[in-house]
C-alpha cells in the first residue's frame, strides 16, 4: 500500500497539471491498469491529500517497545506469572538484583523503564503471553465484597525489617481437576524472620 501511495503521489502532480480531460483520463487509465484499483476510488484518492506517513491511533509515542516487552515477559516468567498489580512493586525492587545475578542482561534505560511501568501497562503488554498460556481466566464475582474491603491486602512492598508482616497463601492440592476429595494447605510466613 505504501508503494501504491508513492506511485499515486507522483501521478497526482501530473494529474493536476494536465490541461485537458483526455490527459487526465490517460493518467487514470495507467494507474488503474498498473495497480488494478477501482477508477472511482482512485479519483477520490487523488482529490484528497495523500499521506505517506503511517500514523498510530492516538498519536502517542511508543515508550515500552518490543525490547522492554521481551524483558518484561522474561521477568514475569521468573517470578512465576503474577498479575500486573503484584509484579509492578517487585520490578521496582528486584530488577537491579536480577541484573547483578546476571539473570537479566539489559541496558540501564530498559531497567529504568521496567521500574517505572504501571500495573495496567504490564497487563496490556503481557496480554498475548497470557492468552498463549491460557492464564486469562475470569474469576467468579465475590459473594461478599464488604469483607474483602475490610481486610487490608498489600501486594508486595513489605518492610522486610519490621516484624509482624505476614504473607498468607492458600493452596489446593487437587491436581488437574477440582472434582472429588482433596486437601487444602494454609501457609503463613513472617516476612522479617522467614
């Protein structure tokens, strides 16, 4: 399409400089025979300004390009596929540590972008990977949302020195299927003492 637009841009000057209708018709015939496009479409396109610059929707510059998304996917895999809300605070603290341990070999500008990325942007950037791994499961609506609002839940960012900060996990030991009998385990870990 870009090549056709370039060709049309060249013919557009000739078309408007043509003195008679026969010359314009010859130019249109030449273009239509070379590109096999509809004549009325070409006339409409000739009368409008032809833009050779491909624009993105919204016109915003791309901040998180393919390199950042690739590194983000790798760190997402390292931390066992958390959601964006849980991954964002971890990235702020752990990117430098991963670079020191040479798990991530990235330049400083990509590391800075990873530290600034928002949870919503993380979820948008990892949408394709989640679809490929079938992680985009929709959960049931919570039956009693008032209880969930009263229990303070913090995703990462613990003060690792201050005692009394707990991490609680509930694990269902059911294998591939949740049918039948199986066991549940509640594990509580105190962050400061492990």
